[in-house]
C-alpha cells in the first residue's frame, strides 16, 4: 500500500544542467530538505564548464551523467527516462526551488486523479512575482499573434494576468520549469520530441499528453521559486533564435489538422517568425551591454 511509503521515495527528480553554478546543489538540497535522502536524483549534465557538478554535496541517491555535448533539455530528460523505475518523475530546472512538503502535495494530487498525467504549482521569481508561463494556454497561431503584436485584443498564451484559481483545477499547460509527471504516461507518448533543442518541448509534450486523453492539473497552493535564465544569460542570442525555431516547429507540428494551415500560410508564418528573430537580435545585443 502506497500510504505506508514516503511520497518522496516514489519520485525520481531529473535535472538537466548546463552551467547553473551553485543553483544545482541548492535545488537538490531544497528538494530533499535537511538530512533527507529522497527523492532519488538524476542529473544530466550537458557538458557544463562552470564546475556546477563539482560542487555537488556528497549525498546518497544522486546519479550524475555527463554528456560530451549539449544535448538540449528534451534529449536530456529522455536519457534519464530510460532508467527511471519510480511511479513519478519530477522534471525540475536547476535554478528552481521546491520544498519537500510541496512535492508531497503534488504527489497527492496525482494519486487522487488517476487520469492526470502531469501536475505543477504556481511559479514565482525571486521577488515573489508570478512568472509568465506559470499558468498558460497551449499555443495556437491566434494566441502567438496576441503575444507578439501590441494592442491585440485576442487572448494570449499567458494567463498570469488573470486571477488564480483557488482550488486545484484542470489546465491546458503549466510551467516547464517544474513538472511532476506520471512516468508511465510520459513513456506512453514517447517522452520529449528530440527535435526541440530548447523551448516549446514542454508545451509539445503537454499537447501530446492531452491528445492521448490525459489531464493536466494545477495546484495553486504549491509555490515554486524559479530564478530563470541562469543557464542562458551567457548566450542570449542563441537562446532567442532557438526559441523562434522551436515555435515554428511547434506550430507546424500541431496545426496540421487546421483548414487554414495551407502551404501559403506556412510560408507566411515561417517568414514572420524568422523576421521577428532578426528584429530581436539587436535588442538582445543591446541588452547584453
């Protein structure tokens, strides 16, 4: 009976690390609490060169796998997924902080809803402000236009400007920074699409889970702290271009059944996305100064 087993022992935490500095060790220490040895932790290190792996404390139940190159987020999780034997899998960024009681509450939520594949809480920055993407819709072309074009009256992807639900509820998508997933459900949909190097791979995975009949849950009383951008600050232009390429892949993959997704429409969107990336390049350059 699962009631006699610690909720955290039924979870394997997977952390894909790339130059996250001391955040990685801090993430694990917060996740386990003082003196804790659960959950099990698998760190996939994407060829970091900042010593973030070397400063990990000597704690039992931590497995580190070093890649010879940057595999990307989705490929890193997939590599860990092949060896996970626990019922639940916590996918968490190294610059996220989640305490044991919050993780146990997420486990409880999936226990209570056998048809739910994924659950998360609300994600806040270090100032206590809820981050964009903490609560969101799955992207459509209309939603994307609303996010990009000023003064649009179309509802966008981000929902954090709306009041938070008071009780746990079904949602289309949550933040990819911290997700508790039913291991069998993730395996059922084939894990993450390795064609996404970074960004939108989480939304693609959630879209495929929903297409397979699974529900996604949000527990608003669970708070996750997320510094955000720790690994990407050294390469903002590359990250920005990767985000645009992943947006194109997502839309092209999930708009196939739409009547309006014609050859001409695809070419317009391809041009629009790449033009936006070109226009954003000098913005990123100025932001680095």
